[in-house]
C-alpha cells in the first residue's frame, strides 16, 4: 500500500511535469545538431541499443529535479540509461524514467520521440504518468483515478468512427513477425465486424508516442505479441502511458487483457506477455481474440 496522500501525488506530478519539460528543452536544443551516437548492450533491436549524448543530458536534468523526492517520500529510481539497483522491489514506489523514448526517431529527425516519466507503486500499479512531446510541445499527464489530460485539458477518448479505417500503430520490425500476414488479414476481419472502413498498418517509432496518438485518433490500436528474452519493450516504455490510459478510461493491458506487469522481478522487460493499447474496450477484445486464434 502506498502511503502517500492525493496532495503528495499532485506535488510529485508537478515535479515530474517540470522534469519532463526541462528534458524536452534539452532535446529540442539539440535537434538537428550533430550528436554523438553510441550503442549499448541492451535488448535485441537497434531501437533498444542506440543511445545518444542527448539521452544522457536529458536524464541528468530529470534526476536533478526528481532525486530529492526519493529521500523525502522513500522512492526508488529506475531509468533506461542507468543500471537497475533492485530498490524498486523494496521502496513503496519508484520513478520509472525514459529520458528520450524513440531515440531512432530523434536521430532520423522524424516525429516519434518523447520524454516519459511515471511513478509506479511496488505492486506495479502506475500512480503518475507524464509524457512530453518536444516536437508538438504537447504535455500528457495523469494521476491514478483523477482523469488524463493533454495540455491541461481533459482527454475525451474518441469513439469508433464507421467512416474511417482501423489502424494498427506499430514499428517497422513487425513486418518480419511470423504472424504478420495473419495479423493483417485479421485486422480486416476485425474492421468488418466493427463496421469500419478497411484496415491498415502504420509504422512509427517510439512506443510512448504510438500510445499517445491513439488517444486522439478513433479506430486505432497499438499492440505487440509476447516475446521471449530481452526484447520488445521495457517498463519505462509503458508505465507512463499505462497510467494515462487507465485514468482516461481506455485500455492498456497485456495481450491477454491483464494488467501490465510494471514491476517484474528479474527483468525490466515488460513484453513477455505482450502489450495492448486501445481507446475502446470492444476493439481491445477483438485484438485479444485475434491473438488467441493465432496462438492455436
């Protein structure tokens, strides 16, 4: 049980917002400049292995703002660019930080990178979610049970629109998945059953912005099938948006419809049971059914 009041969570949320905006400024100031690109031993995809000096600078300014809260509120810290010290399993809650999600998009100067900060309880429940998009200067934030907001305006989750197609937002690596063709035909079937106009797959990098975009576009979903080993996304890719989705009344779950495991023992990777984001429950249920059929 988290021993923090609503006032505490509001204060911590404002700290996270300040940190996300500060990191976003660092990222914007370095956009289109020549930056040092490095590779790290993490995951199995290029997206998980590439890192820039900007990631480290953004993380430094986030920690400068958030680290003082750790001693005051007995919080741990987990960040993409630092080793996991395991304290997330001991403290009442932990900051879960991705200083720049979608680094490949940043390197290629395409939309899809963002700052993502969450506060997650020891039991894995996301308490605070903050995302900042430096390109659009858009701020998304939520406190569990208190609604989700974009630029301080309450997010209204879009309903399915029969005049538009069903869109799966994912990254281009999905084209090599053994279920790619079955998924594409399955999406067409889902579209027909929901009375929508066809189906398509759009490729964008950045798990965080993929999720945020769905909350503004009807008929959209973002999902990944379960993966073994160290691949497919870590808790910092999903924690903030899971909080935002929960608060907005949308669906952020694993591919089986269960809560995302955001404080997994033994690994920071969170895609072992897949992930599923959808604005509407009816669409989410159809995607779960498709996965069940493909599993056999």
